[in-house]
């Protein structure tokens, strides 16, 4: 019984870790503010895709944003990874 529980636990942890590894920057760092219905009024994924026609345009806009909410995310590498996730 102990071996079965240990095996199930190991399998569960493996599945959880592999799922986290597949999540992109958008899903881990951006979606919290940019999801539909968020009270922060950040543009949604669809709004961003409609407004900015390329990943480079989105990165440029993110880097030049004056919003205090964007300060923590105004790192070019983070914005490039997130834009790459969106424009796949």
C-alpha cells in the first residue's frame, strides 16, 4: 500500500511539474492582469492582438507604457517572451 501511495504521489508531482514547464511567460506573468473581466482594466489578450500587429510592436508599447502596473514587467526579455507566446 505504501508503495502504491508513493508511486501515485511521484506520478502526480511529475504531471504537475511538466504542466508548469509548458506554461509560457504570458500564462505565468501577464494573464493575471490581462484576463477578461479583470477589475484592473488592463487590455485583454484579444485587445492587445487587435491593437498591435506584431510582437515587436507589443514589446515597444510595453516598454514605453507609463502605467504604474506595468513597472514590474518592463523588462525587454520578459516582454519579448510574452509577445512570442501571443503571436505564435
